[in-house]
C-alpha cells in the first residue's frame, strides 16, 4: 500500500525515554516546578507549524511518558528501545509525516525560533 505523505505539516519527533545512566528519570525531573519534558513541549508550542510526537520506547519504564502525553493532549509513539531511527521511521509511517524535525527530549532549551527557521 502506498501512502501519501503530508509534506505541508512539520512533525517534531521528540526522542524521549525515562532510562538514563547519568540522570535516571530525567524526562520527568522537576525544573522549577515543572517536568523537564513539559518545559520542552512549552517551547516547541511557540512555533506555528508543529505536530509534536513524543517518540519513546515500549519499555514499561516509559509508560510514564505515554501517560504524560495523554494527560497533556500530545501524541505518543512507542517503538524499539535501542533503535531511535527505526522508532522515528515507524512513527513517520504511522503519522504519514513528510517533514520531520528531530528534537532530543532532554534539552529544555531547544530554540523554537531556530526550529521554525530550519
């Protein structure tokens, strides 16, 4: 089956997991009263084009990411824990995404204006 990709919308795929060797559970770590991932999402929402998809793994520890997405009206895609690119490709297929911006889920300082420029 051939799918038509939606090339007009820009999809922001956020690579985010709860597992971390340096700072476990960092995605939901409190940063001045809000979880890190919430601070990042708030910045991403400052750009006009985006469909934000949290791309996490199927590992049970990442259920918290899916719950966060659900509670905040965000899309969440779950895929292979170790294969981030495979996870993104599978999410692109599911959402028929033509244009994708990859954002790391542990950087709450992602610049929404630079993202819009790119």
